[in-house]
């Protein structure tokens, strides 16, 4: 099962302060909109998302269909297939993609320590 690109999505209190902090660690903005309370930053292959007021907790994010540089991959495991496999493995999903849909969709599971894992397909 190919989960695609990986990033950490951080629930931040202040987008500007968080952006300034992570820039000191060598991250540069590559997407998002601070006025809409979200930014995506990159340092090499490492990607973090800064989100204010969108999530209750920090979460792990996987993007099927993207490589670590946000380029579309030739092949990928569709998020609906991933969620079927997760269910078959006995995992409870807290958010599910509509099985009748195609294209962009997401699902979410929670790991044993309460960490949310978002599988977010953009294409």
C-alpha cells in the first residue's frame, strides 16, 4: 500500500510566529495562505504544515498520488482502497472517504497513542 508523500501537520497558535521559528530551522514556505490560517513549509524532503484552528491536535499526513516534492506519481493506491485495507486490518476509521466517489478524498485513523493520521488524496 503506497501512502504517498509524508508530512506533519501542526496545530499552531500563531502562524507568523511559527513560520518565523521554522524558517530559522531552514524551512521555506512552498504553499498555503497565512491569511487563511495555513502554510506549507519545506526543508529538503521534509514537509510541515502550519494550521491555525483547523485541527485539535498535531497530526501525521500522507498524500497518495504525490511524491515528497508534491509531484504527481505515475501510480498510487487510491485513498478508498487504503481505507478498505485499513478496515480489513481491523482499524476503526474516524473519518471516511465516500466509496462511490473518485478523485480527491480523505480518511483518518487514530493510532494507539491518540495521534490522528490523515490520508489526504488531492487528485
